[in-house]
C-alpha cells in the first residue's frame, strides 16, 4: 500500500493557541521547509509539498494540487464578490463557527 508521509511534527511540543484552538507546524515532505501551521482539531493526516518541490518534482499521481497563490486568490475573490471587501479577523472568527458558510466550504476544499 502506498502511503504519503504525515507532514506534521512527530512531537506536539511546538503547538500554539490561535483563534480556532491549537495549531501545529507543518513541514515539506521532501525538503523539510516550513509550511506554516494548521489547526489540530479534527486533523488526522496532512501531506504538504512546498511550492519549490512541487515545481521541481511535479504532482504526485492520484492527488489534488492547488498552489497557495491560487487558493488565496480564490479566497480573496470570494470575499470581494460576497462582501465587497476583505473580512476582518472578528468576521473570520464567525465564519469559522458556521460550517455551512460559503467561505468555510472553500477553506475545507483547500488541500494541505
């Protein structure tokens, strides 16, 4: 069975508290580059390739790939189309509580 590696830290000592609870660091599966942080709640697996490695080695067969720039562009477009402006942190907090919100749905579609 072909399994991709989990790209979160093996030891959870670098977790930080954020708007949606605990967050933990993510690292590129190939080169180990910093990949930001992800919420730990409900997360059972995460695979991540940095943009450089994804460009160098291509997409992994049978997986979905969306560059961060395209995701953030879609997210910005949705905010401007729906609200005519970018949301504040307080408004994002409300979005994170409503799993039926269109922006929440877009965020859930983002592959890690």
